C-alpha cells in the first residue's frame, strides 16, 4: 500500500468518536455512515426509525434521542467518555402549517434550540479533544420561505448560531461550522419531489441539474471535521449543486 502524503493524511479522521443527531435517517444517516467509513466510531441519535436495522457489532451505535428533551440530551452527553465530532442533523419541517404558533415553536425547538442543547451538553467533551461541530443549515439560511417561516427562521438561526459559537468557543479549541445542503432527495422533501412543477423549478435553477443525494454531504462533513480544516471555523458551506449562485 502507498504511504499517505501529508496532504492526504490531513483528511484522516480515523479513530475519532462522533455523535450524529438525526442520524437514523436521510442526511444524518448518510453522514453517520460516511464518518464510520472514514474510520470513526459513531453514535447515531434520533427518533426511532421504522426501517433502521441496529447492528450492535458495527461501527455505528444507534440510540433513541429527542433533541427537545433537555434531560435526555444531558444524559446522552454524560454517558459518552470521549467526543471529537458532533454533527447536528436532526430537523423537521411543517410546510404550510408553520403560521400556527404551536407548530412554529416546535420547529424552532427541534431545529435551532435542539442544536444549541446538543452543542452546550457536548461542549466539555469536545473541549477536551479539541473537537469540532458541524451543524446542518439550509438554502433557507440564506433566503426566506413563504410556506415555512419557522423552518427558515430556524435555519437562518443555525447560520448565526454557528458563527457565534465559533467565536465564543475558539478559545476552547472547538471549531464550529455548518453545511448548507441544497435540495436533497429525502423524506423531508418528498412532497416537493412528488410535485412535478416544484421539482422542475428546483432542477432548472440547479446548475448541476439533479437532486442531491444524502451521500453528497459526507465529503464536506469529513473535511470540516478533519485536520485539513484546522483553520476553518464559523463557515456555512453550501453543498447545493450551485443553487445559491444561480
Ligand atoms: P429526514 O426527515 O430524513 O431526517 C430528519 C432526522 O431528524 C430524522 O433522523 C429524525 O429522526 C430526526 N429528528 C426529527 N425530530 C427529532 C427530534 N425531536 N429529536 C431527534 N431527532 C429528530 O430529513 P433530512 O432531509 O435527512 O434532514 C436532515 C437535516 O437536513 C435536517 O436538519 C434538515 O433541515 C436538513 N436539510 C435537509 C435538506 C433536504 O433537502 N432534504 C436541505 C437542507 C437541510
């Protein structure tokens, strides 16, 4: 086998411990699998997924977690003996229903406050390792969504939270970044995928002319968690097939 050059080994994250919320389906599950593939030991935390097949001997340990349950988040963090990487991918959208204040609060609680809960609970563990956080933002971190005011507000908040924590926790040695996925084919966007007019509108504005896959996000996450990104903090990295710039 050829030896890794320094430029390549800077992307090596093998042996790291990672926690991925929303790790039981869609984008979170793909990120958990990508991190495991890169040699990490991964805890994938989320609501129980009907199609999840737990493998107690594999590199991914699946645990049930509601990110709105502060005690459960604390318990999970306290149960970890080491953490190098936290990925906050848990998220919900209530298209068309978010003008109802209960729905609004729920979406913000899961997407934004849930992320802050995890960051806060995991901070001491991450500080010990000089670890890193990757939050999951969105195209709606950059522009508004007329049907999804709570989702847009929460994702705009994720971008600002990412920048703020990056400043606040830099002295702890914790880097905080976000990825902003474009339109990715998952359960969350099933309604849009099934609507020919909306799907066509999305594809026609996407220079790479396709829906993203959850696997499209894994390389960006591995980069942001790796020594190759040692001087990268507070950034929101679009992984969007060019949607934002068109
Ligand atoms: P998904 O519906 O497949 O996954 C959402 C995940 O969040 C699931 O694993 C679910 O268990 C978890 N979750 C929901 N409520 C939770 C709670 N209270 N506690 C813990 N976990 C909870 O959808 P997808 O697309 O994989 O979404 C993942 C993230 O990516 C979300 O933050 C979403 O906003 C974001 N995103 C998705 C895009 C897309 O086009 N699919 C685009 C931009 C961002």
